[in-house]
């Protein structure tokens, strides 16, 4: 009987397969292919079994036996046993050079009319630029995944200028303030603010029950915008949130008055770290109070500003982030409810004495942020 894709092996090949099967250390698929070849061998001394006999003995399909024999005839013993595809010169494949070109393309500015790179747009552009003659968007996805590149994402970030003496001066000033020990007579307090849109549910939400999460209707009722001023004393683990209708000089002045007269009345001076904004200037108290009262309060303040585009150096930013995650990430319909919720949040955090453990120092900045410092010739 004539067999298509006739398997004829040498004695060395048989010995190699017997050793592979006897050791039993290869993957199961490789061992099965080796057994099929040994039984299908029509060479001198080979058993020469039929496909049906091999399939019955090894519990595989006849088609599997045919594929193994066909692969042996076409590619040889090693590729048949391991199952690896034969090497080929496929111009569509992404080698190292082509993949680097594709990654560089994904990092470039998208073409006119596109807000961002999509996988299909990258595939079309790679073909147009003759990086490859043809490529699928799925191949592009795998290549970008290997490079850990996500061209569809863009995050907002404060980009600090390079070699800026003003930035360095304010940064080191604030970092030196943070190294001061706890002193009730001169507490270090950070001030920052954020706005919050007030949204109420148009229909009552449904509470969660076993087997079903809580549900709310997408329709909402606008209630305006409120401003939140957060003052925090990181070393003491204390914070306070003031709710206001807007953020003006008068609102900042009232926030500072409450800090000085209510929360720190016995402090000789309050070391206040706050952003460089026109509403945060030392002149704000004079816009809200009589001159004598404004001067008395201004004399108790020692103000330090973080650099512009460096507001992350204000520890109040950390409290604002925690406030957003723990309290504000939901619908709150009016200012009264907002004030009640943030007050409860602050009271719980104060009772737990949640401090900020700040480690970044001026010495660290001079080592890790050298790009921010002007360069000097030795």
C-alpha cells in the first residue's frame, strides 16, 4: 500500500526519538509526535504502522498522524517534534528595527484630524510610510504591549521648567520648612483649595441588595459650584475644610482668620505654605478687614510659596486627594450637605491622627532633580 508523505528514518533518528521518549522530560505534545514517527517509520527495520493503527494505539486522530508525517517530510525531524514553525523571511513580520520604528511612530504627533493614535490608524500609517508592506491592527497591539506603550492615554501633569532659578528657590524654601520639627508655637500649616460641582439625583437611587449592586439614574440636577479650602497641619495630623461659594481674596482672608483665631489662637506665628495665586497674597487680609485687624493677623503669618507649576509640593494636595477618594466621589446636591459631609470626614481623620510622613528633602532634590537646577562650569 502506498503512503503519502512516507516516513523513512535513519537509525540515528530512531535512536534520538527513543531517547526522547524514554527520558519523558519533553512536553507531552513532543512525546506524542515522537511516538507517531517511530510507529509510522517505513524505513529499514521500522514497524510501518498504518494511520488507523497509530491513532488507535496512541489515542489520537487520524488527521493528527497525517499532519505529523506531512511535517516530517516537509521540514525534518527537529521542527516536527518541537512544533516550532520553520524560519521564513516574511517582510510583514516585525523585526527589531521595524518594531522600533512603529513605537517611534506611536510616540509622534497624530495626523491632522485625529485626536490620538488608534491601532488601525497606526497600522495604516505604518504601511503608508513603508515600515512594512502590510500589517494588522492586532499585530500593532501586540507590539505596543511588548513596549508597554499606551498611545491612547494622556494624563494631566504639572510640567516643571528646566534650569529655572525661581523654581529651585521656592522648592528648596518649602522643603526646608518641611524639615522643621513640631513646634506648637510655630505650627507648619498647608493651605489649598478645590472646586466641586453640586449634583443631586433626579430620582431616588436604589440601594444594593444581595446579588445586585446599588443603582442610580444617570439624570441629575445641577446645584451650582462650591469651593473647598483645606488647611492641614501635617506633623500634628490635623485638618479642617471650609466650604465657600467662591474663591476670592475675601474668602481666603476669612479662611486665614478662622485658622489664626479659632484653630491656632495661641501660636506666636503660623508658618503657612500656600500656592502663588493673586488671591493668596499677604494683602488679602487688608481687603477683608480694617487695617489694624488685618495688620495684626498678617504679623502672625510666615508665608512660604511653592514654585509655580510645583503645587504638588504643598502637602494640602495630599489631603485634597484623600478627600476626593474617601468623601467626594459621589453626588452631593447642595452646599449644606457638602459642609456636613466634609466636616464628618475631617473629624474622623483628626480622631485617627492621620499624619503625612514626608521624606523628600533639599538634599534629595539636588540629587534627583538636577534638571531643574542651572548648570555651572567647574
